[in-house]
């Protein structure tokens, strides 16, 4: 990150344990940089810019040169007559300029929470999947996941947090960095919401790189929440970039062979994370689309009336099918769910097995239990037929947002076209959201047609893969981009028109759109399957 004029910061060597802190050095001091296992960010339009020194005869690093010779000299050139207490060595201090943050990585959850002052910062409106209860349940239930969290502290309460987990080898498919290159394990397991998988030739290409090219691996984000998200106590995306400036060198020093951020949702903070990882050699590609609806009407009835007549008819038809399905639907919240956790987890797991995803019944049960015990605003819409619980949808309200997290169905009991899905996953949560003053609903990927019919809009999800072996980065980037493009085509994701402005082109590259102006041939000839 950039520092104050004339100062040079030094990063100390880092190991996973014990935790080492970084701190800015004194003004204008210089010390020998520690060896780095990865290359420094290159200067580019999206990366870290190097400042051009101003001509000496016109100005020094601290401002315009004095016309008369001055015998005394400060640390940054001719001394200023003002006392040091009123003016820094590099000119008058700027009141609103942020100091470089101290960053600690490789933390346990308890240590991270303590460094944050006792809780996860909420100013950036984080998802429930980066809250303490969810992360505790992840650590307890996800085999092989070792916490490796990072905290940035700029002082005066300005802190940022990015969860991370280390994996030695063969994690669940969603947490495996090779998954995002088109690789699939021999077990046949597929990642959540997978729309495509590549053929044996891609598997052979990825496996030829060797497991040592990827493991040990560091996953940034919440692996059971499918969210690579940082959270902060202030709305300052640049504080989030400080996290990456520490994470990448520290991870390489600790022996990680790859760093992945698989689920970067569309936000300024995710953009900064992606750009910072790209500056260190990471590759960005399209991964999927989240479905988000901003609630802009006064009531559910007003929202429904705003839909075109054709869409209103479809919504009514879906509701009529649910009403005629021979089922009863009720909602239960928080502690009311405790005795039902076992059956709810079973139904959700059946859905996961049908549509893909690394979560199993133990993961879901642990996470749902943690939400209930932690006092989260978790609610479930329960469908019964002949007194048997045959379908469920689980949502979590966090702040002013509602997240549709899980759904599960006993299709043998319900049939494939009962209409119940639309009622409990979309329509009832929507009605309740309007009644409760919710401002947005995130319904996640999948069932895109039904969600778009109701006004949900697609929001891009991107993945970043960074391998520390620089010799492998070109091949990894080709595989990553090819898989991203294959997913884009399979999902029918929207490809925006070619932008005409420079910032538009930069954003297009950031978002993993390879439809125009590629930096290099991003997709091997013949597509991801050769």
C-alpha cells in the first residue's frame, strides 16, 4: 500500500505461528526488505502505482524548494522553519490521511475476535456467513479446515477482518483450488451450483501440474457460506487492500502453494480484494451469478402490481399449484427450529446430492445449530404432507437484508411440479420481507428463471486463483479463464456490450469478462474440453 511521502515500510518475515505484526517505520527511514517468496505487485492501471519523483530543481519530496540555501537539513531535504510539532517532516500533515494499518495474519478465530475488539465489525453490512457463530461451526464441522484469519487495525477503531482457512490436501470440492480450473475429483463430486464440468483432458492437464502446485492451500472467505468477503468497521475499501498486502507475503512465507478467493460477490470491497490479489499475480475469472432483489416498494402488493401482467399470472399460477398440492405450510423461527434440525438437515442434504455441493448433513446440522444457539434471526418455511415434513426453506435475516440459504425437498412425496418451491423459497420470504422492512433479498445462484421472473437481478460472482509458483501462472490462468467462460456459456450469463471507456474496459477485465480485449489468448483452442 502507499505510505506517507518519503517513508518506507518494512515487512518482517512471517510464519503461521507465532503471529507477527507489521508496523510502519519512522519517517524517511529505510531498512532492508525481507526476502519475499512471491513477486511484488507490478505497476499497472489496476495495480500498485509507483510515484514519479518530482524534478529536484522544481520541488522536493516535501514540497517546493526554498530559494535561499539553508544550512540545516531535515530528514526530507531543506529544513522548514515551522516547529516539528506543527508540521511533519514531509510538509503539513493532512488531517484525513489514513495511517498505514497494522496487519496480523494466521490468527485463530478467538485471537481475531480479540484483535477486533470483541466482535466482527458491521459497518460494511456483512453477510451472516462471516459472523462468529457461523465461522465457529465451520471450524468444528469441516474436516481439515484450519483457521487462518487476518485482521487490519489502523487505530481509533478502524479495523477490517478477512476470514481464511488452510487445507493441507483434498478438501471438500468447493474448497479445492483445482475445482476452479475445471477439475473434478474421481469421486464425481461437483461444486455447489455447478453448471458445467470439463472432460478427462482437463482433469489430466490439472493433475499433471501435481498436487504440490496447489497444496497446502489458503482459502479466503467462508467455505460453507460460499462467500469470500471482508468486513470492516469503516466504509473504506482501501483498508481491505491492506489485508491482502499482508496475506500474500505471509502465506508464501508459511508455505502455502495457492491462495483462492472463490466467491467474490459484486461490491466495492470485493473489487478491491480482486485487484489486490491480481496485483500479486492472481487470476480473476467469472464464476456465477447471485440473484438479488432490492425492495423498492411500500408493500408486497405494490411490488406485485409493478410486475408485468404476464409475470403476475405466473406468480399466481405458482401459488395456486402450492395451494392445491395437499400440503400445509408454516413458518418457525429461532429456538422453534431446534427439535427440527435433524429432519431439516436431511432434506437439505438430499437437495445437495441432487444439485451438487460439498456440504453434507453434518455440516448443515452444525451450522443451523450454531445459528440457533447464537441467537441469529434464522427462520424456516416448513411444508408438511400427511403430517410428514417434506420440504423446507431456511433464510437468515442480517441487518436489513434477507438471505435465502438452503432449501430441501422430498420429491418422492411431493412430486416434481408441486409449486411448493416457489412458495417457500421466493414468495413467502418476499411477503415477510416487505412486512418487516427488509431492503434487499439475496436468493443465491440457481433457479434463475423463476427468480428473474419475480424481478431479481443478476450480480456477478468472480473467483481468484493465485499460485505461488510463478512458472505455473500462465497455464493456471488459461485453465481458470476457460472454465469461467464455460460456466458463463452454460449458465447463459449476460455478456455486457463492449465498453467504450478506459474505466469500463478495466472493470470488464476485473469481472472476468473475456468477450473483448483479452490481454492474451484466454481460452485454449477448442474450449475447456479440447
